[in-house]
């Protein structure tokens, strides 16, 4: 479903991605982890063209991303993305936040878009909140609205860039529960996250990054039980210590 082939990315003289390659199959759940500043968020943003690449190539389904490719609107219609900041429209209700892209991008009728939105909001447990505005919701509820909004465009792939990092601890599980449900229904997912319990129990594979490189790729259970590289061992020793 996704092929990342030897991509590199620099900001001025600082190289944030160095010859990264990975393959992600349809229906697979892949977690990207590593220390802060390792290039995780930049890597995931290259998959839907939010960050351009300087070298290499990315294929998502039948769409090819390469240096200089800028017409990515068709790609973004098949790739949903959820950020750590919720990016909801504050002046719109929950229902309108989930319908607006459907009517503007997919040209669905208002009735069809609202029907889809209500179904998705029920799926993420927010049917009782459709008339509220984002400021009236908790952080966890806002993130679940953001997930419903992304799903409303019927994506083939869902990207999550640290979706729980801005949440209070009590709200983390309600978002992870929705993500777990998506994974079990066969959604192709790539997740940048520090939630190692989620990674261990839900992910098929883990990509471990450090210094802009993919240092280790392994099945999730193998990565946590027997990491291959010393850098991954040191990382896990720190984050799993408590």
C-alpha cells in the first residue's frame, strides 16, 4: 500500500531524513517510534505530501511522490491524517466539522454528508455532542471528532502524528480505543506515538528512528522483547523503565 524508497529531506544544512526506506502492506498497522527530533513526524508527513522530499520516491496506492511533485490533492483524498493538535474549525459545530470536507471535496449532498457524519460520530462515541462546538468538548472528545472527520473522506490509509501527546492522561485511552477499533477493522495505519502499550498490543510492526534514519524495523513483539540494535535497546530501557 505504501512504499517509501530511499527518501531524504533537509531544512537548510540540517538533514532531517536520511535515506529512509519502508514498505507497508494494505491492512497493516505500523508504529513509528524513537527519541524526540529523530524525524518521525517529518517522515509521516511526507506520506501525504505535507512535507516535500529532496531525494527518493514514495508510492501510496497508485500515487507517486517524488522531488518537485506538488499536485497532491488526489493523494490527500485517499490518506486521512490526525495531528496532535486537533485542527478543528472552532466556529463550526461537531457535525459541521465532519461534513464540510465531504461537501467541498467529495461533492456529497448535505443530507448524505450529514448521514455519514452521524454514523462516524456514533462510531467514536460522540452522538450526544453533535450540536456542540469544539470549545465545549474535552481534548479527547475533540481528537475523536478529528478522527471522524478524517474517516469521512473514506481514506485507504490513516496517518496519526502523536495523536495523544496533547491530551491529559485520563483522555488518552478513549482515543487509543478508537484507533484500536480501526486497526481491528483492517484499516491501514501508520502511527507516530509514544504509547508503547498500544504499539505492543495493536501494531504489526515497529519502525524505530534515530538521527533521521530508520535504525530498526521489526515485528512489534520482537521489537519489544528482543530489540536488535543497541540504540533501540537503550531507548526501550528508558521508556519502559517504570
